[in-house]
């Protein structure tokens, strides 16, 4: 959970665009790897941690939707 008394920290808006892009790419790769496990719990945990990370930097969070091809 995010500490409400976290104080002044660097947010996504203060970060260099390359930093934001790299963070988002890392999160995307991490979620893709979690999805490859075919383990719902792993995907849900990864989604929750990614969501928390983005919120810590002042973003709106992360939501994962998985489309399955049969």
C-alpha cells in the first residue's frame, strides 16, 4: 500500500521521457513474461505490483486484460 506520508518524490511528470518509456517497457515485458507462465496467480500478482509501482510515481495504475486465442 502507498504510504500517504511519502512526501516529495519524483513523479512520472518530472522524469525524463526516456526514463518513463524505459519504465513502461520494463513493466510491459514483465507482464508479458507473467502471462507466458499460464498461471493466473502469477499474472494477478504481477499486475498488482505493476499497478502499485505506477501509482507510486503518480500515474493512474495498470490493468491487465488477457485475450486467449484458441
